């Protein structure tokens, strides 16, 4: 008989690889500071190791992000740091550490995209991050955010729409336009 | 442009479609809708493009990583076994999941991981669903694949609530006994409904109902004979769980492979056992019957599932002929008492291994005289021998030690470094906030010569307050105020920082001490427990000592904490309330902070002419080998200023007919090549019972000093013994009852009550005797409600006058409530309604205590079913238990 622990180490490694950074970024967004985010995410992984496999298996990412969110919000409440991290701070991190490895154009666009993202309502930002950084399904996001999948659909739709419109300023904002649209090539 | 299609462009459904979030049917609908709508398809493209870009933007964000030490902590935790240390080898990755019902009053364990009892088959997951209001024991669900299955609405709700995996529950009428729902069994799912032998019941929406649809609430015991071994085992477990629901039990002992259970607490003593001569049928037990021992089993606790206690086996009787010497290290720890009280106040009994009788004894102060001014030794020793309260043929010897008191203005300057656990788990009212208030209490009693530093540890450790003289109390207070919990634990770095801070602010000739405050989740990061103990031992040599203050529940690593404080020449206390903080940090500050003697060992030599065998009560993990007594390199316990230490020996005299059988082990054969040692002249002529020897070192010394006290053999009746003696024996009896000790003899609730009352007559210790009685009465409520009634009767029969009885509630609404509860229960029991009313009146007359219950005697009826009555009382008691 096996007690399943060796498998846990293997599982943990692959999960660290995939989710460490997305969880840290997510937690940093919520707590507003990277150090707190590290504490939170360490805690998430420790809990992950200690939790009953049956409660996690088959929905790992949902579990991770749920625990991460709850812990991060705890920390935020406790620290009284109610505002989200200043987005220029994230952008600054982006610049200093990654400029050299990222093409200038991409970097510009990335900044543009991140800035646009930050202009969205918090809940849309959060849903988009869970969807496109965490790779969660609508249903999983709904569970993390304690809302309905329908509501998640609305948030993501609205967020993406805003981003599309801002990325394509030449485009008529009416979705019914038949104008020939050049996307992402400007 | 088709007008009817206009809305689709701005429909979340289109986004969901583009992102592949729709199911096949909905996706097909959308596809039909946009099939010949170019614009709509463009929008879909756009959405996908934007999504793709966003995805890659996120991926290109700077990669954030944990620090190396954090990553190490995580990796370590993947290797650690997460539940309790006592897991036995049959543990598998299979899991039981249970969903407790939604009973309003139940304070339940929502999920536990338990080993399965399946000896064959290869189930991956077992889900047990237990309607709280049902006599039916629930459903066992064996699921071989994690694929989702359907849920009935009621269960779905519960499943969501309790975070369990999907399962299938089918409504239907229940045939007798156990019944497999899926017939034939599908390869992936086996679902069983576990029914009481009653065909009139059925399951609706996951709940058990009678044929007319009313929920079933009958809790009467069930004899079940089942054919299927696997199911019998499931059933037994479910029953244990149900007992837990009723009684908020926290303790389970389950044997490997076999079903057995002890479920104790919350007023219910319910267990399971196989019927004699039958390995396949199980019976629910109640009351005394249920408390049976299972060895080599698994200890699982409910919401305290991470609490770990080292196993304690009661010291055995030893034959003087074989073991004339008994040697042990003293121990001034008190944590076990407060921890035990925490369980009791929470409505359950502590696991036996959480009860260390010596810590119960030493929790209380006794009226021993301290050493005189001129005495060369820093403590005084008192020995008293009388008839043993729980076995009148035996003697009970009490050895009491009292450390020299140090007046607070004579207290040496103190250099304290608080090492605080501020990990996320400390963020509960009885943890960090209590730590803060405790520190504030202590600070009030420190003077300008003292200094305080604060080091915290969580994800990272840090110096929150550099060592600061108490002239700047405000600075210290505001540092305390700013503390908050968050992150997870890495104690290893913190403890080094704390010691370094203490070393930097070292006060020569003063008290230099690190005080670790934690809930026990002491994750040592990369260093092992052994390394940590070595570190603490190393620092002890530089005269920086360690005290451990435990806080909170659910995570309590009892054995580790005690080990750490022992290694650090420190004491170990558990703080469950501000009152306890006041006791440890203010009333006993001298003892907590100032060590007056270290490595104190006691050795007793028994006179074989008088004593046939003996037993040391408690101190199980403090027993030393006889040769360690004179070995100054062997570490032993410390005594603080004003501390009292009490040890009890139960002694069997020569000539006692029991003497040959009382020892737990058979005698060894006589030696072939040596003569048996015979009592010498001193044994026969001195009339001595035993000689008590003590060794100790001065706090800074390395060479021990020896003290010897011969004790005469005199017969002192229990009635003539000192009040302190009786009180100590009450505490020890209580401990033996809690531990279910095989040596408890005639100790009963009544005898504890009788003995403890002696403490009330001792004016200097009346307060603590009250507190003990208070805890004890509460205990009786949990362990045996009907004995609460017996206590009421004992109170009535006692020679306590009205105001003495009323004084039990003196200024303490909590105790008053508990007495009230005892009264309520007594009033419900046959034949006790009247005396209870009388007692109530006496209390009211004396102190005007209002007993807010309607004491209508129960209507006369035919001999009631005692069991039903009992369970009703238990349920009633459960609702009255204070929430923790």
C-alpha cells in the first residue's frame, strides 16, 4: 500500500511550475504587495500539501485560486491595505526585470494592455486574470469568486469588449458596424 | 444585417462561445445563429484574438517566485504526513468523506480523513452522507472514478456546503438492513443505503423519512446483523460518526482492519463493538460500556485533527524487591491542565494522552512552607503519607517541594525576547489577540531595569522591536499593538534571531529568556526537530533559557512544545484565557521567569521490609534510570521562584494480600547464581517507609547537591490528612478518571468531589479549589450528566452550608450556569426533582441566585426507558454547552 506522499511531491512540482507565478501575481493584485503575496502563496501550497486529496483532485486550479483569494483577502483586511497595487508598480516590475528579454513592440503593447486592464472594474480584472492567467473555466471562476457562471460570463464579456474597443480605437464602437477592421496591426 | 441578430454582438453568450465555454447544445445554437452573419463571426474572431493576446500578455508578465526558504517550506510539507503522528500503517490514499447533516444544534466535524476499512476492492473514494435527523445510518458510496454523477437536491446542497465530491443518492423505500442501490453494481459505482431494520423508512432527498414523509428523529440503538463484511464496517463507522453528531465527539480510536470505536464526549459515551462470538455484527454502546480500549489503533480527532499527543502509558506498580529505587525528574509544567480545560469547556473530553497527571497536580499551588531565610537550599521539601483515597489498603505518599519566593523588588533584572508566531493560523481571538493582551499584562509588572524585545516569525521572520528598556513602555506597548497575523510558519530562522537578540542584550546575573508564543504550528523550515532541540540546548549553555506559551486550538503540537521547553530549561504553559495568562505571567511571574534550581531529580528508596510495591503517579515521560540520579550530565527539570512541585506515590505494603497480583508484570524468577537481596538491619529496625533523596544544581552551577529525608512508616487516616493532601489526591483522581487509568481503583466522581471540597477549607487555596470544582462539575456534565445529578445530591448531603454552596457561584456567572445545568439535569431524573428544587431554594435563599429554569418535576410514569431518557438528556446537554 502506498500513502500517496511521493506522488504528492511530484504533483507539487508540476503545480509549482504552472501556478506559482499566476498565483503570486493574483495574490499581489489582491494584497497590493509582493511580499504579502509570497506569504499567501506559500501558505496556499502548504495547505495544498496538507489538504485531503479527495477535496482537490480534479479541480486543482480552482482550489488553488480559491484558497489564494481567501488568504489574500484575509491579509488585506488585516493590514488595512484596501487599495489594489498601483498598476504602475506592476508595470515598473515588468520594465526593470523583463525589458531586455521582451521585444520593444510587445513590451509597449503589453503595457498598453495592462494599463487598459487596470482601467476596468476590479471584478472584471479579476475574472479576466483567472480566466487567461489561471486558465480557469467560467464555472471554476464562479466558484472562486463565489458568484454564478452566468455572472462570470458577463464580466468576462464586458472586460474583453472594453479591451477590444480600446485596442482598436479606429473601430466604431457599435458592434453592428460592418467597417473593415484591422485588428492588432496598428 | 439581420435585426434579430443584432443583440448577439453584445451577448455574453457569444463571448462564452468564442472562448469555448458553452456546452455542445448551446454552442450548436450559437453556430446556427451566426452561420451566415459575417459580422458576428468577425466579432468571434476578435474576441478570440483579444483573449489570445491577453493570455500571452499575462504569460509575459514578470515571473514571480517564492523565496528559496518559502519554497523549501512548501516542499517539506509535501513530505510531512499531515494528520497525526499516530497513523498506523494501514493508512491508504483512500479517503472517507462524510457529510454531516444540517442539524441546527450540532457542532460538527465537517470532514475527516479516515482510513477505509475495505480490505478488498479498490475504492478510491468513499462518501458517507449522514442525515442528522435520521435513524438510518446513511449512505456509503464507493466511487471508483472521479467522474461526476447526479445528486439529489438536498444532498447537492450539503455536498456543496461540505465540499464533498459528487455522489449518487437514490430515493426509495428501504428494505431491511443494508441494500445496494445499484443492482447489478456498476463497475464504477457502488452505492449503499444503510438502513435500520425498518421497512417503513425511506430516503427522500438524502434525508430519512417515515412513510408519511415526516423526518425520522428516533435515535434508539440499533442492533444490526449484516451479511456483508465491508458494509458492516462502513455501518459501524457511520454509527460512530452519528454518535459524534449527537455528542460533538472528537475522539475516535479505530483499529487497523477491524472496526472498533470509542466515541467520547459531549455527554455521549457511544462506541461500537462486535458482538461476542460474532465478528460480523456490531452494536452501539452507550455509557460505561462504550469506554473500551483499543490498542495499536489510530487516534483521530475532529476539528483538532492536527493536534498531536505523545502516547502516555500509566506507570506500573513496581516490586520493591526488583526495583527498590524510583527516580524521576521534577516537572513544573502546567500546560496539560489548561489544555484539558479547553476541551471540557468546548464540550468534549480530552484525549487520554493529552492528560498528564503531574501537570494537573502542578497546576495548583499547595500550602507548603518555603525554605527559611537561613536555609542553605533554595527549596524546602515536605513529605506526607496517609491512607490512599482510592484504595484504603494502600498508602499515598505526597512529596511536595516549594521553591524560595523572590519578592518582586528583589527580582533580578530581566531580559526578555518574545518570539511570536504571527502565521495565519494565529489569527483567531484566542491566539494572537490573547498573546497581545498577555504581553500587556506582563509588561505592567516589569520595571525600568527590565528589557523586552519582540521577534516575529511567519513566512519571514523579523525583529519587530529591538531590545527596549521598560522605561519606554509606550514604545513596547505600541509595538505589541501593531502585531498582526499572516503568512505561514517558519520558526527556524525566528528562533535564531530571538536568541541572537537575547545574547546582544544579555544581562549578567539577570534573567535572560526567550518566550515562544505559538499555537504549535512550529514549522522549522529546513532544520529538523532534532536540530532545533540541539540549538536550544546549545543556547541553554549560554544561560539563555526558553519558555513556551501555547495558545489556541486545533493545531496543538503538545509533545513538540514540551520537548522544546524541556531542552531550553524552560517551562511550558498553555494559555486558554486571560485569567490563565494572569496566573502564569503575573501571579507566578517569579517562577515563570526566575529559575532558582536546575536539574532537580528525585530518587526514592523504598524499604523492602515495609513496602511491597509502589507506583509513581504521572511523570511518565520524566522517569529516569536509577544511575542517572548521580550523573550530573543528565538534564532534569527546573524550579522557579515560588514554584511548588508535587509528586504522588501509591504504595502497597508488605502483607497486603494483593501484593502478589498488584504488579502489572509477573515476577522474575529467582536468580540461579546470586542470592536474592535481603532486607538488612536498617530495613528492619529503623521503622522507615522510604528515603526521599533530591539532587539539584544552582542555576549557574554544574555540580549537584544532595538532600536526604527518611520517612517514617506511620498510619495516618485519610480524614486526618492535610487539606492539601486531600486536594492533591482529588486532582490526581480526576486525572486518572480522565485518562481511564487502570489504577484508578475506587476513584469516582463522588470521591473527587469529596476530596476537592477539602481544598475549600484551606483558606489560602480556596480560590483554586473553587476553580477546580468548577472545571470538575463541567466535566461531570460532559462525561456523565446523571452524575451531575449525583453531584447535586452530594452537595445536598454534604455538610456545606447554604452560603458555602452559594459561594460556588460567587461572582462567577459561568459557574452559576454550569451549576444551573447540573440542576436542570438532576431535576429531570427520577426521584431527584424534589431535592433539586430544595437545593435551588437553598441557593436562592442564600445568595439570591436566579436559576432561570422551570423546575417542573417530570410526570410520574411507568419505568422509563433509561436509554431514551439518557439520550434526551445528552441532547439537551449538548444544546446547553457553551460554544467554544
